[in-house]
C-alpha cells in the first residue's frame, strides 16, 4: 500500500515537470527556440534535444526497450551546443520530445508497483543486493530533477 | 523496509540538490550574486533569499517548528525582485540559506520512517484520509524539484 503511494508520488512529480515543459514549449515558437536561454549559454533547441535524448535513454536504462532516437545521442549528450554544424529542426526535436515522453508514460502505466522497485540495467545484481535504492524509481526521481533544472533555464526564452 | 528505502531515495535527492547549491554558492562571490541570472530576470541575491525563505517555510509546513527567518517572506515570497528598495546583504542571505538547510537536515534525521508518511500541516485530517499522498515526503519531493529549477538558473552566474 505505501509502496503504491510512493510510486504515485514519484510519477506525479515526473508528470508535473513534463506537463510544465509541454506548457512552456506550447508557448514558444520554433524561432524562439533558436535563441540562447541566456547570453553564451545553450540554445533552446539544444536543451530540447538534450531532454528528448535523456528521455529516450531512460528506456534501455529502465530495461523497458531500445532507444527510438539514438541519432540524438552524439549531438545532444556527448557534445556541447554549437559544436555540431547541422542539428535537427525545432519541429523534429519537439516530435522526439513528445514521443519519448509518451513512450515513458505508456511503459510506466504498464509496470506493477514492485516493478518500480526492481533494479535498473546499469547496476549489477550483486551490487543491487547491497544497494536496493538503485532501482527504477530512483532513476525517475533523478531524471525529474534533471528536467526541472533545465526547465528553469528554458523558461528564460519566454518574453 | 521499502518505506525506509523510499525515505532514503527522497532524502538523497534532496541532499544532492542542496549540496549542488552549496557548491555553486561557494564558487560565486557576493558581487556575482548581485547580478541578474539572465537579462531582466531575477538577481542571484533574490533567488538565494527566495530559496532560504522556502526552506524556512518548510518547518511549519512539515510541522517541525516555527520559521526562523520570517522577515524574508515579504521580500522573497510575496513580492517580485527589484520591488523592495532595501534587501538583506548576500552575506546575510547565505547565512539564512545555510541555517535553514542545516535545520531541515537536523529535523529530517530525527524523524522515523513513518513520520515521513504522516500528513503535512496544510492538509486536513479528513482530506488526508482520502489523499494519503499529501504527506511530508511529498512536500520534500516537490521542494527538491523547486530547488533544482532555480539552481539551473543560478548556475548562469558562473563565468
């Protein structure tokens, strides 16, 4: 019962950040996303691609499937902004963000409470036995904070 | 057992954000904190005062005690930045942030696992019976995301 509660609290927090991000993205034009969020900082499109790639990478990390947008990894995870000459359009990145969020939601809805307390794929069974907090739920908690961190930055694109 | 795990995961996430904030604050001078984090946005000192006030308000919200820095509420919670002529110095605000964080840590360490699943003070016993997720832990989860959001913005003060 209280595990169920914990899963609800964690997913509520995740969904709140995703919804806030969607709300902001709906208010921003593709042109605004081309701007840097602050002088000499990442562009909106870079952060959007970064968040989509991080979402997408959660699938294998949580043992829920393969990445759908692995072509984003190099540009948005391995390299800093403005180091790759040609990057996907804002419109394409919005699609990657939306689809990766929807895919996570679909998978989360299909998991049982116990599934959330099971290990993620980057911890060995041996280490997990000693450190049972290294579970799927913990990945979601940390990605929620990661999303909030960049959402605070993306909010500066609003007029 | 798994409730204990949940408390650990939630406090680990909180502490990680607090530690990241402390690390950033240690790298910033009082002069840098006087700058806006982005053009026409909040100043560093305002965000610092805001985070200290939000920390401090968690004490009564969690039923752990009275506020210590209620004099911050008006300037940093009710009003936007640059609407109050004289605000506390960066040095004083650093002290409020440090003391409020330390106070929360002290209180969290004294709580039992069940205490974290008990209701916070802004929900009635009647509503809590129907919505048991409105507990102390949920407040900490939401404040962790709030901190991450503003930390992403404060990070722009670094050179």
